[in-house]
């Protein structure tokens, strides 16, 4: 898989939120990672042509 172009960016979030985000990403797409989901969201948020909002996974079982 080609690496995305651009500089690494810092994203600050509480540890528990970041961990829940990782779990949600895995439920939605086991081959994705948090960075991919964040890039997809940002493309949609700024209105990039053809960009779609990332699909939200089902809630965790429990």
C-alpha cells in the first residue's frame, strides 16, 4: 500500500477516547487504521469532490 503524501500531524485526544476510536476503526474495517479514517473524514469535511464520510461501525457488543 502506498504511503500517503504529506507531513505527519499530531492529534491530541484523551487516551480512553483514542483507544475506543481504535476499537471502532477495527470493527468498521479490519484493514484500516486510525490515520486512514481521519484522512477520509478530513477530505469529506473540507468538501473534497467525491469524498464520503467514513462509515461508523455498529456499537460494541457488551
